[in-house]
């Protein structure tokens, strides 16, 4: 959603009662902060941001998330424990995207509140003691309690 989930769409989504996520993975730090500010000027509803914790300017983006009291963050690859700890201390919902069981386990250990499992076959679950019949690619999926391996929603 890199060039689609821009401030106007995110604000409209949030204003309509859903939860918008601002795509910042391709933005530099100044552009990211400007996009957060623009989104905030278009809505007083909560929204989240998506960024890579390894991207240039990630420190500034993470600080903006904290300073501007963004409600949720989504991320993938190379999560930074210090960012996640700071987000959790401020009550920010952390939602990583994972594609392998080891990444799901690590994400949970780091404090994920939910998981987005992104794979054609839910390999992250298939290799575990959990089984499910189907899953939408890149969508949230809640496991039935009797089959749940993780303590977070996925």
C-alpha cells in the first residue's frame, strides 16, 4: 500500500469508522512526519502507521509515533526491541507482519499485540501444533481458542 495509503485515504478510512494505516515504509523521516501531521489535520480519529524499523530515519519516525500519540504501528523484518518497548510503554498497539513460525514466535516475545500472517499457505501455523482450514493472504485471522498456539491475535 506504499503509494496508496496516503493521508487522505487514511483519514477518510478513520472518519468512516474503520482504522486506517498510513504507509511510511517508503518515506524519509521528514516526509513521514509531514504525512502524519497531514493525516492528523484531516481526522481526529485514531489511525496507525506502517514503517520499517530498519529504514533510514526510523529513529525520527518512531519518535514521531510516540510524540504524536499514534494508536498503532505495523512493521515487518528486523523489529527493533527498543522501539517496541517504548511503543508498549505508551500503550501503542504493535502489529508485525510475519511469514515464518520463527518470526511469529519472536514477534510475540517482543510484545506483539496481534500478528498479520502473510504467506500463500499459512506455513507459520502449519508447521506448529496448530491447524486451520483456510486463511486470507495478508489478513488478520483469529484462531479458535482450542487451536491457538500464540497468546496474541493473528
